[in-house]
């Protein structure tokens, strides 16, 4: 069983109110082999919402902030925890998550400057799932 980013299943839940529909992921859901989740919605954020990126301070602490400087770390962390809880309930061993997202990004995320520059790293949800033994890939790895 897979956990998948809801936006990949065609659900319009991205920060900009759009989806990132992926036909392979949609088929997994239709077959009953995948559970769509949106960690940001599970964390209490609305659709649409302000664009957010992960920033790191000098001591390495990560925060999720909006382009206006508002801190949404608590909501992103809560959504990650709820996603992990769902994964455990359904027995998910793998996740297919949306690339570059501050929640779901796996391998590459935006650098926190809102300039479009990518750096190595993982979103909060992807990182938590991996730390708990769930294999995480993004849609471009399919």
C-alpha cells in the first residue's frame, strides 16, 4: 500500500489551488493500492495558501516560512505527523510524494529564498516518513 500526495491524484489542494495530476498515481488510487493525503491540509492550512519554503538558520534548525515571512512550521509538522499516523494505520511501506514541496519534496527542495533555486533536502513529511522506515520517491521517479 502506498501513501501518495493528494495533488498527484488530481485533487486541487496545492498552495495555488491546483493539482499536479499523474495518471499512474490516479490508477493506483482507483485500484485501491494507494491512499491520497495532503499533509498541509492535515496540518490545518487552507487552499489556496501562501507559498512556503524551508529555511535553515545558522544552527541548522529548519523552519517553514511563507514568502511574506510568516512561520508555518507548526502546521507543516502537524501534517507530517498525521500523515505518518495514516501510513501506519493502512500499513503503507512506500510513498509517492510531490517533488520540491516543503512537505513532500524528496531529494530536492527549494532553498528558502523564493528564487526558484533548488538544493538537496527533503520536505518535513518526506523526512518523517523516511525516518520511520517508509520508502519515499517523487513522481519523477515513477
